[in-house]
C-alpha cells in the first residue's frame, strides 16, 4: 500500500501593525508598532519623493484608513500592499526615520514652516479665491491651492475650514468632518466652526426625530401635536425624508365662523409627508414632496441654486393641506402657490430674504381666493460681542431681526362672510436674539420682540430654546415661543433627535 502525503499550504497570519500619528504645524509623526518578531526596512528616494517601508512578512494596518484624511495635507498618496507601505511625498518634505525593536518612527518635517514666512495678505487672497472656486463648483482647483497653503499654514483654522468645505463639495464627507474637527481642536470656542461641523453632519443627513408640542391661538384653537420623522441620505447626493404628525385639536371657540358646516369641535388629524432631495452639480438641488392629510393629497416641487452671495429658490405647491385643521370643523382646505425666494448674504453679519408668492386658496370646499403675497426678513448678526462674552465667558451669537408679511386678495368667491377678509395679512415683527454655547453639551437661545398685526392685535413676542447633547448622537430640544402667524400663536414643546 502506498500512502501519499499531500501538503497544502496554510494561509499565513498577517502581522498586525499599529498605525499611530501625531501632528503639529511643523511636523507630522507616524509611529508603526508590532508585537510579533518582524523586520522592517525603509527606503527613500528624495528626487521622486517616494518612501517605501518593507516588512519581511505580510502585514495589516487597521488604523491606516482612519488616518488617511488627516494625512491629506502632508502626503500626496499612501498605499498598503501585502508586505509594503508606500508613501508619495512632496520632494521638498524633509524625512527623518528612527528604528527600534518592533517599532518604526517616521517624521515628516514641513520645510516651509521655518523657511518661508506667511504673508497674511497673500493667504487671505488665496482663501477668498479658493472659496469662490468652491461656490463655482471647482472644488478640485480649490483643493490644489489649499493643499499648498496647508504645508505652510497647518495650524491655521481658516485653511482647515476651507479644506473642509472643499472636501464636502467633492463628496468626501469623512475627510470634511475630520478637517472640521482638527480646526475645532485649535479653536474650540469658534461658533463658525461649530456651525460648519453641524452643516457637515446635516450633509450626511441620516437622522431620526420625535417630539410633541402644545399650540394655542387664543381664543380660537388649541392643539396637541405629536410628530415623528426620519431623513436618510444615500451616496451623498440623494436623501429621503419621512414625516408623520398627529394633531389633537379643540376648536369650540372657532365654531361660529362656519355654523352651517356640519363638523366636530374636537377631533384628530393625521398628516404625512414624504420628500426626495437630489443634489446636482454646480450647486443646484431639487426637492419633491408628497403631502397627505386625511382625504387631501398634495405635492410640492422646489429647486434651489446656491452662489457666493446666497441662494435662490423656486417653489410650486399644489393642493397643500392648509391651516392644519382642514378636516373636522373647517372641512377640506388647500393652498396652491408659486413662490420665488432670494436670500442674500453680505459678509458674515448681514442677511436678507425677499419672497414673492401667488396663491390660490380653497377653504371648506367652496370658498376660493387668489392672493399676492410679499414677505421677508433682514438680519444683522454679531458673533461673540464683547459685552456678552465678558458676562458669560462663552462663545455666543446675537442677532437683530426684522420680519414682515403682506398678503392681499385680488379675487374672492366666498359663501361665508366671515372668510371674506381672512386671506389678507399685514404684519411686522422685530426681535433681538441671543445664543450662548455653555459647553459642548448645552446651548441656550432666547429672544424678545414685538409683533404688529395691522389687521388684528399687536403683541409682545418671547421665545426660548434649550439644546442638550447628552450623547454624541442624541440631541434634546426644549422650546417655548410666542409669534405671529396671521394671529398671535403660542407653542411649547420637546423634541429628540438622533444623528448617525
């Protein structure tokens, strides 16, 4: 009997190498550590800027991928293949290596940090130019300039911020978030950087929320509104949103408006909203919505274009459920409108909005009106005003805002005399707002103002918002406010949001 022994090659276990890094404005240091016996050799070609680290066996580096966004300003490219780690560097980068037992340290020294002084005017010009390119959809061109600036200005928060904006425009969400986090480490109290980080998280856009609020308009209506929603983003360009609301209403005081309409003074309304958003090249976005409330089915389409000065939006609503309370006492009511809106931002302090709308109302099934509307606001912002910073010692924002809304019916067809002038509005509001970031978990915001309704009553306005981030992904929001929406309205509520 002949025995044959067949030896099959067993897969070799890869050597796990820990990838550690540390950076300063002048130096980026990489440390490779391993626990098993292994040898590593370093070869560097200064003419080509190529650095090769070769091991005597197959290796794995779990921490390399997470470090790649951080290395972007220092290293042109990095690649791990079987037993080799390859870096593509600037030919002017100075390289220092130090080997020890089961570890290897690489130091990349920025030659510009000491030899080339930073010209502030040139830096400012290049930053403005880069941001203009980003707004024009030329983020690749902006990144070329910003990567050069980063070599000599690694610790500059403006450079890091612009790089984050460029990466976000290119769809590199993880790199953008990492750059924003680096900038926040250098300037943790910078409200603008915190806003950018929140914007990046919103761009990722995956979150769910739930809340409940009490709304009342004396002496007309009282409501308890519960809502749940979610927003899911796919491939950085497409997002899906879902919102569901349940409105428990009490309208006994509104009953005299429509005495001949058979209805209940109390009841519940359910609303749903499904939206699809698409981000297109050249800073253009589209959003389509499907809206449903009891028997009412509506739809909405919005197009927005963003430029260096602000944004322009065109909105078309068709049979949007109107007044919220459109079943029960008032019966089916809808709003169809075409709206053109322009937001203008002049520097970091001044913002204005102006919107024109052409609207068609259908109330209680038979009462109709066509109106023209004009609304907008003017805002002036102060970031970290000295008087408030001295009192709180915290990063803060103050804002002065003027709002207005005017609407006039040019044709009406109503069976209920009480609705004949119900389509018009002429209101103004002025308010002062202050927002304070007490720490990384808690932010408070409040406003005081006064509202003038020339077709109704005037009223002082007040509001407070409290935000608490107990976990990285969880935000609790409490709010209470008094505002004008045709009538003076009050709200108080609580909402929780989970971001992923």
